[in-house]
C-alpha cells in the first residue's frame, strides 16, 4: 500500500500531466506530437517511465473526447477525466 506522501506525489504528477497534455492540445498538436514533446517523463521522477506513452495517450483521448472535441477543432480546455477534473481533490 502506498504512503500518503506517495499518493500525493502521484496526484501531483497526474495534475502536471493533464496540464501539459491540455496545453499541447490547445496548440493543435496531434497525439504523436504530444508523445514526442513529453517523451522524457522520467524527469518528473515517475517510477514507471515505460508507462508514459500509454498515460499520455489516455489523457489525450479523454481530454479530446470529454466535450466532443477532436484534436485541432478548437479545444478550449477544461476537460474532465472520469467525471472529475484532475486538479480536484476529494
């Protein structure tokens, strides 16, 4: 079981990832471009960098479909993941 500090660190990572992906979507970048931009996720001290491409893809797809927005169609941000914004706490 993870410690409260480890959970908080992971929550901060998810918030950071969501913000980074969201900014690139607003810039009109494709999924492949976002993956290339964020290729060095190990710099955030994530313990499973091999999962980074899948995490980026999941966030990208959730953000671009959250409000029926496809990439390059005027994404305005504010996408919600699984019913709650990543920055929200319980």
